[in-house]
């Protein structure tokens, strides 16, 4: 009997897939690496219940079969594909919001709940789950927890880990545990090791998340947006530092480089953004008088550095400016008609003071390898998203863009930063973890071995040290573009 046949004997509610065409659809996530080298599993389980997840894990552990948990597969680091075969455990059908506890400002939900749908339900109670990945309309909260997703407003509200109070987790041997104190609805605790924080960000290497207890907050009453236009990247970087030094804490600070501004104007000419080296968007939120004061103060502080500043608390203006930012992921393709966006080396984070230096270094890498790159990101926290544009049918360009990604990862480490600010490690950035973490990586690996002694949980991500992507054998179909879906970042 096959693995799929065995699983069908074990499960009651969940579905098992093993047809070749079905397995092929699970060979990809949104990463460029899996577009080039898809990895099909031996079987897929579309999970419906925690009991079935437990049964799958007991079977896989006893037979030493790899298991890869998977949400919406919107990740860009090759972290949700079966790199060594085995079972893909698809969690997206476990998608129920179980309870919204308004009095305690908490929500209980299954891992397959889509982020935007959760916040739409919470909005009826004037509540919000603050983490906000650019892929909000695709990303599941389970996937966000697994990668410790950040987003535009992480500069004020922090990453996903700050908003997860507890988890139900199925361990590799099938045991079901609850972290964050059994049955608790407390918003804080000092009881024991923080297992919730250990599981969040582990990318499915320690267990399978089957339920989340999330902390909520009231939706801010007022918002305003400030626009700064800068003739030099250095002036934009100085402005961000000056705003923090002035004691203002924006909820978001976004940067668009010159190529991004050009791309938005090509994609949506009505925007008519001025051609500058950098455009900054500052968002502030809170009570109306405080929001107005913060917006005016930001304009005052960045005025000496900027060509022009403006601010608005009008909803229509705020929406239009954020639309410009949200268009970037799709718009950068306008810079090179017929090109594909290669999601690799797309998620570095560096110290805020070194962002201008990093942006200029990315431009130099772009020129040297003849790969157009448009960069945007969450400058308030140092996160940058270089967008590489290539002809996915050109083998030479594919190799060049993989070298670009390699150099960008090494650049981030050289700048005192990290190879991933919010998208996770997966397989794409696993080769850099030893350099990034030093001996601490071995400590992480020891923790994994303690919980997963047979090494079945999502092998190939974080802890393993494969060849760097440009050294790997790739099998992109000849004559077909290697395409990844657009994520606005």
C-alpha cells in the first residue's frame, strides 16, 4: 500500500490526494526557487480536524515520513513545499473563526483563517488584529504565526508574535498540547517557558498549529498621512531618524525609490507622483487632536530635508496615497514590459541608519548584473523589498538574478542586518543561517531535535545548510516563464 492508501485508512474527515496532477499543484509556493525547482509531495492531506492532524503525525513519525505544514502558500521562501517528499499537510480548510471574545479583546480561530477575513469580522466589533502583511487577502493567520510575519505597521505594533497569546499544537509524535496556559484568557503570563513564542516563527519545524488565541485592540479612532519627497536617499534616511528623535511614533513609515515612483506613474498615470529619488509615507493614528499634532510635527521635522511635504487626515486622500503604495508590487513590472518578478533576495532588513547606503548598494548590484531592481519597504523598521525584473525564459538571466539575490543577502548581513525581515527563512535563506546566527543556530537545532528526534517536520528549512540558490540544479521548463504571484509586500 502507498502512503496515501495508509492515510485514507487512518483519517475520518480529512481528504487525501495523490493524483499526479493534484500533487503538482502543491509543488510550489510564491517563491522564485520553487518556480524553478518544484517539489511534489508523495501525498497531500487536506486537514479538517485536530484529531486527523494528530493521526497523520503519529503515522508519519512512526514511519519517518517528512511532513510539511502548508497554509495559503503565499510565502516567498520555499518554506511550504515538500523539499524531500513525504506528506504535505494542508491546513487552509481549517478556516473557522471559533470565537470573538469582545470583553477580553481576544479571538480564537483555526489556522486557515485568512487575515483580511478575520479583520473584516473583527471590524464589526470595532476591533482589529494589528499585524498587516502585504498579502493580507491571501495569507492565513497560521502561516503568519509560523513565519512570525511583520508588515507595514510593525514599526508601532510589532510582529505577529506580539499578538499571539496561545496555541493548540500537534507535536511530531501526535501529542496535542496547548501553550499559553490551558484554558487561559489572560492577556499576559509569567508561568514557565514561553512555548508560544518558540512555536511562532518556527516555520512548521517543531509542530503543527491547529488553533490560535489572538490578542486584539480597538481600531484607532483617527488616522493621518504625511508625504515627503526627497531628492536624495540620504535625506530620506535622515528624516526617519529625525522623526524618531522628535519623539513621534508613526504607525507606518514606507519608502518608494525612484524606480518605484516611475512604475506607479506608468501603471496609474493619474497618480502623477513627482520624480524623486525617494518618497516617504508616514502614517500616524490615535485620537484626533494627537493625530493632527503628530502629522504637523512630522512635516516640521522633515521639512529641512525634503523637497516638499504635505499631510492629510481626509479619508479619500489617505486611501489614494496608500493605493499608490499598494500598487508597487504589481506596478514594477511596467518598468520592463513582458518581464517577471523574481521573488528572491526580496526581504532584507538593515539598521535604519544604513538604509540609504543599502539602497545605493542594491542599485550597484542591479547595474553590475544588468537586472532592473525597484526597491520599496518598511523603512521605519529597516525592512526593504528589492523587486527584481527578469525574462523568466532566459536561462542566463535566471542565473544572474540568483546571484543578485545572493549578493543582497550577504549585503544585509554586512550592514548588520538580517536576510529576512518578515517573510521567513524557508529553504531560500537556509544557506545563510550559520553566518547570521553563529553558534546560536546549533542551539536552535538542539531544540528541534528534542521535539522532533526523527527530523520529520519540514526538513530542508532553517536548520539545514543547502547550496546557495545559484549553485542548485534547477529545472525551469524551457520556453516557459518562471512566474510568481504578485505580493505587495
